[in-house]
C-alpha cells in the first residue's frame, strides 16, 4: 500500500509539471493569434486606407466578443470541462488567424476578429480553472506568480515575432505565422493537459492538514452573496487595469510609428518594453503574497497599484517628450501593472470559493475586466483622430484608470478587515 501511495505521489508531481507547462504554453500561444493585429495596425492604415477610427472599431469587435466570450466560457467550462473548451478555442483561433491573412475589408476583419475573440475567451478561465485543481491555496501565490508570466511572456514573444514576420514577409504572413505557432502548442496541449488529478486515477490535491478535497464535487455550482460581491469588485478592478494594459498593447506600436516616427517593425520591438518589465512584477507580487503577506493578495496588489498611479503620472508628464521617455514610462507601467493584474485575477479568483468555482470566478472577473479594453479601443481611436494625434488626453485617461483601480483595492482591503473577504 505504501509503495502504491508513493508511486501515485510521484505521478501526481510529474503530472503537475505537465499541467503547469501545457496550460502556460496554451495561454502564451493565444497571443500569437492576438498580437498580429496590433502590430500591423499602421501597415493596414497605409495599405488598406483604414483610419485610426476604423482600426479602433475592428479592435473593438474582437474585444466585445472576447468580453462576452468570458461569460460563455465560464458556463461551458463548468459543464464540458476546461480541456474540451480550450482545445476548441485554440482550434477556432487558429482558423480565424489564417482567414485574417486573406482579409482586405473592414467588415471582413471585424467579423473574423469577433470570432477570434469568442475563441480566445476560453483561455484564462479554462487554464486558471485547471490550475486550481492541481495546486492548493498555500502555494498558489508563488505558483501562479510563475504561471501568470504567461500573458507577459506571450505578449513579449508574440509581439517581436509578429514584427519580425511583418518586416520580412508582410502583414498577410504575420497572421499565418501566428496560427502555425498556436497549432504546435495545440498538439502539445493534447498530450500534457488533464482537468483534474482524479481524471488520471490520482488523488485530489488537498490543503496541507486537510484530509479531503472540497466537498463540492457534484451538483450545481453555488457562490455566496459575499463571494459574488468580491468577484464583482475584483472584476471592476480588472476593468481599469485591462483598460491600461490593452491601451498600451494595442496602441503603443501605433504611437511609436505615428508620433515618434519609428518603422512598424522597430515600433513592434520597442513596445515590448512594457512586457519585459511585467515579468519581474508578476513574480514578485506572487512570491510576496505567499511569503510575506500570508496568501493575502489585496495588500501587495494595492502597493503595486499605487506604484502604477505614479508610473502613469510620469507617462502624462514625461512620456510625450521623446521616444526614450515614452519607452521608459512603458517599463515603469509594466513593472507595476502586471503583478496585481495577474495576482488578483489568477490566485485571487482561485481563492474565492472552492476549487470547482474557480472557472466561474475567473470567467466572470475576466468578463467584467474585458469591458475595459473595449472602451479604450473605441475611445482612443476616436480621440486620436479628433485630437490630430495629440496623446495628452489619452495618457490622462490611463492615470484616471490607475487611480480608480487603486480605489477598488482599498475597498477590498476594508472588506478583508471586516471579515467579508479572504483575499
């Protein structure tokens, strides 16, 4: 019996590494079908005569579908399981990426990008839900600190890759190449991901000192009123952080080309400063939340978000001066934004309720958060055209969003002290 238990423990450890790797690469892979549009924006403006407003509307079509898809994915994930949901999402994203390479009108781009948004919405809730089944709460901060580097690394790698393909083979090939990369990751995922240890005949992961895993293994998923309030608060917080993150993801290459006179390829490289700085930010927040703040996610997230307020203030005052100043501000914003972004929507979502509710919590939080990118895409495109390219008011909006995000965390901290939240 002891030998059997030891063997199962070894298998569990082995599979935890495989699940970590497959879910990490899965979310990285989605960026290879997500980043091409933002990288080729300026080229489409020239080749297809799109205005900044046209580009904003195309981007908004993707983001609206992505936001709606988060809620759909949360429901589907709890019924069919993350594995099926993610494999289907990746497959559709691959197909729409290929189709975008042949598109040449605004309407076609909008339809394809909307379909891609629905498909890619499976990514966050499905992968977070999977991780909740394989890692317990006391290790989630540092584990998710490493794991949540996937969206920074995804943007960091996919952006320059798309810029490199664009510079050598044109914007059509940029979409094709992204689909090829995600296809390879799809195959890797098939062999290395399972939804739960129980699916392999292995024991469920339980909290240290606990005898059994969550008892909610059957029946409808239920969340308390307090849990729903916490989910909504984190979702509103995520709205403001995703407003900032997507504003810089989607428009920094465009600004570098149009305002700082870089080539489209060079702009794609320079814009990755935002993601480079995000990697240590994610890891440090996750590690500190476990080791220093005893799995309390809100306190360290608030500290980092206050740093984000300062970073966006510097963007407003210094970022307009030169390319170097703008890129330097991108570094500071990335360093302070990515940590609370990943921590509150990854480990934080997993901590609300039981491991079964992680898919729902992550999906709803991500759904509300995804409304922020929609707003920025529509507003920034119109504002850029109406202000004849002046960035002052655009950067001021980012500062206001950072302040609002910090206010949400202050409220969450008060709920923690009142015993209404455990984050």
